[in-house]
């Protein structure tokens, strides 16, 4: 049987940053092109939509998960949950079960997790990733993803199911490669992120996981080379991680002001940033005064937010952003109460924030940032032709107002 012609194989490894790659052997003989990739401000909830669309947050509409919108919040039912004992609801396993129940109730298809959000505050907030971003219509801003392009162009492709384990995704990819009909494959590998959070960037478990990735990707590449004449391999990430050195109890400082949450102000305390909405001038003045005196971070200027592509005209994700320094963790936060060994979501220009790209080819032009990955994937899928420029233009646009999914009443 003759071999199929060309396969473009993209492997996404969550949190496998440039600094981590530099410290480990990883397919050195196969992937000879290795470059750092500039990341974007935020977490994977920002990075992945940027990778898939080539757009920055203000255009694709994704940043953090929760944002203040009491008029359109779907979480009114969660008011009842505030009466449950805190000793029960603070447990991670209980929270995960509750997240699944809420997700089923509302019919959300995207990644959904309530984390450590206080139940009494949930009715003040909406959630950004209600739809599966890998499926048509999943991006809030309405811009197409690489998979929309592949579908529109009729290009056979394989994409991992982000809900499945890495082992399951490897099996599914192996089956697709053995069949030999796909021209483009996207392998999703997410376990590294959790290992880094739990154990830090220099743990032996990180080295073991990288060796595991190397072993399994060698098998995948060898199989692909038996099936295809030309196998173009790209391994890349969304961000790195920095080891946590200090904790910052920012919530305690803000709570000491005796302002009323939902009356004077609202806030979301993520792991590395706090986002505020002000409901009166007095609250703004008092909170800004506390933040300006905090030694663990700084308030982001409007110019910085614009440079990050996070200058939403409606201030959807916050009127004011406070970003902590690399190595600082806001704890407790709305993400959790347990200190982590490493974290991401810091200044995107910091060395530990950088993502990476490793390949067995040298693309021209070389991508510089995450938002360049879309153009690279389009070029690989469509070929270096005039169609590529046209398809890139079709991805242009600005983020529209979010259109929440209808919720049961």
C-alpha cells in the first residue's frame, strides 16, 4: 500500500514552558528547531483561544472564567448553596461534583469549574466558557478557529478530546494515523500543568513526565512516518510556570475595609491577579489605596492592558486589574485555599511565562508569539498558497458582545 503524502502533527503540552524545555532533553535528535514563544496575559482560558484563532482577548472575547454581570448571571440557584456548611463546600471533590451538576443543569459544553467561588457571590457573576471552544460557535467573539477553517475547506483532520485522558488521546490519534486519511492532527496533552502546580518546576516528577512524553511521541512519530511520506511535527505549549515563593492574602486586606461585596464593589481573586468592579467612588478610592501600598504586585495601567490585548471597551473582565509579581500566589483566592508549588498567569514577558515551540522543520516565518500559531497551522493545513492569506483575513474581526446560552428558569 502506498503511503499518504503529508501529515502536519501539532502536539500541545500544557505548561511546558521554554525555561523548562531548556533544562531537559526532549526529542533533541528529532526536533532541532527550538524557539521561545511569547505568551499572552492570563491563563489557559486566554491562551488556548488565542492559539486556536490567532486573535488577542479583546477580539476572541475570552480572558478569565468569571466576570461581573448580575443582570445576566445564570447562577441564581446557587444562592441556596450558601447555607451548606463551609466544612463541606470547601472540599475540592465536593466542588468538582457540584461543578458537574451545575454544568449538566445549564447544558454547558465548554470547560466548567466553579473552583473556590463563594456561593453567595456566584449570582453576581457570569461565566465565559459556556461552549466548547473546539466546536463551531465556541468562541465568544465569533472569530473562526483553525478547526473551523479545516471544516470549511474540507480538510480531513483529527483533534483530541480535551475531556479525555492523555492515554485515551494517544490511542485515538494512533487509530487515526493507522488509517492514514487525515492531513492535520492536533494532540492535546494536559497533565504537565497539574504536576507543576503540585510539585514545582524542578521536581523529579516533571523530568519523569517529560521522559514519558518523549517516549510516547517517538512512537507516534514513528507510526506517522510509516504511513505518510512527509511528517511535519510541531510540539508547543501555552505558557510556562514559576515556582511559588510567597503567599499574598489579598482578600483579607480588602475585607478589612468593611466594604460590602455586591453593594460597594465586586471582585474576582484569581491565583495571580485580582479584578475589581467599583459600584461607588468611595470603594474605588479605598481599594486603590490598599493595592498601591501592597508590595506583592501592581495595578495594570490602561496602556498595559491595551498592549496585552485585554482592553475590553465594556471592562467586561474588570475595571481594575492587580497583578502580583512572579513567584507570588494569591492564597486564599477564588481559585482555591491550598498553596501551590508553581503557578502561571504572571507578567507574560517574564522568562518563566514563555511558551515554547519545537519542530523537525523550520517554518518561514518563525512564529514569535502564541497568536502566530494560528497562521502557522493554517499554512500547514492549506499549503503555502494564496488561499492562506485569504483565510487569515477571514479570521479578522472584533469581539462582539457575548451572547449567553439560554438558561433554565
